[in-house]
């Protein structure tokens, strides 16, 4: 491939990955919840994520407008978070908040680290001595079905693995773009066809390295899980990565002659089909990269 086309492929890859990165990154917003009881205002900032194997979840409630009544307490109720509609029937844990030394109007509950990837739903309640609920954070929308906040414990990523993962994703997508550019050349030409096959081969290899050994180990470091996509789960991030890899593995099979032995006659498909396989592969990969990470499940 001409140097000018290599440079063009690099520029296109950078532009596409910047767009895909911005579109696919789902930022978890900081949530501030407030409630009132008489002249008191209680507020809580939910940061959602607590990173580090030894990190604790420090959950604070700030009180303004006066003092909490002497016979009242602020209690935290938390339980494992589930996406299922089925009720588990397990009673949530209850912990009374205590004031922070030097900050009399800030009440805190410290939840010990429960392990990487563990998620919890929670709420605060202002209760009197008889256990009656005076106010909740967040505000109760439906009686006896309080709205819940959530937090999660995550482990720390290895910088080396993260850099390796990014380089593999960049390298594989760069090769995909080069495949696309090559596909618009004369693919009936033997040399062009062989180049198309070799580019597909290396795109598949680098994609495999970034997705599986490196990607899976990164997931374990953060969430203590190895794979939560199909066929073992329904996580979109893992599942879309598997779909992309399977497509390029199939493309490699279809171009196996050009890719592995340098003989286009051994390819499963002809020149026209090879062009379409390349175009569809790049479009599919880009479309799936645009799907936000961990945005849900199938």
C-alpha cells in the first residue's frame, strides 16, 4: 500500500475512534438528592463509583436549617442491586449514620468494601425513636416503594494492560480501515487480493489480543468477572466485542487463501464478494463501537 494511503488510513482511524469514543463513553453522572422535614433540609451527593480494592463507600448526609431532633436518627438501608423485577425478599441492611468529628451537621455511614464489581441499592431515612419514617433520601415517589440510589465497588486497572488494550483496538481498527481502502482498489489483481487477505489476517489477530486475553483480564481487575457477554451473559460491551471478532474471523476464513498461503485461488469467495465483506465489516465494527459501553443487555 502506498505511504499516502497509510497516512490517510491513520488519519481516518484517529477521526473515527475519537467520534466513537465520545459516543460510546457512558458517563455516570453525580446525583444530588435533597429532602425536607420541617425546617430541616437533608442533602446527599451520590458519586456511584468507589475505586480501589481497599476503598470504602463513604456516604454522607448534610443537614442544614437546624439540628436533627434528639429522638431521631439518620439510617442507611442498603442491599445488593439487581436488575431483575423479581423481589428477593431479603431485608436490606440497616446502619445508623454518625456525625463526622468537627462537622456536626454531616452524618456519615462507611460501608466496607464488598469486593470488586459488587453493586448496592440504598436509601437514607430520617426516623424517630418509634421507627416512624419522617423523611427519605431520595424522596419516596410511591408509598412503600421507595426510590433507590446505587453505588458500586471497582478495582484499579493496570496501566500497562490498559495501554496495551488501547493500542490493540487502535491497531485493529487501523487495519480495518486499510482493508476498506484496499477493497476499493482492483481486487481482481492478485497482489491487491493478497494484501487484502493479509490485512484481514492481522486485523483479526490484533483484535483477538485486545478483546480476549487483555480485555478479559482488564475486566477481571475492575469487576472480578472474566466474561459477561454472550453466551454466558447479556452484557452489551462484551457481546458487541464478540460479534465484531466473529465477523472478522469469518472474513478471514473467506479470504483464507490470500491471507494464509498467498494464493487467491484458494479463497472461498470471489473479488466482488471480497469487496463487500470488507465494506460491511468496517461499517459493522464502527456501528458497534458507537454503542455506549455497559449501556445495558440484550
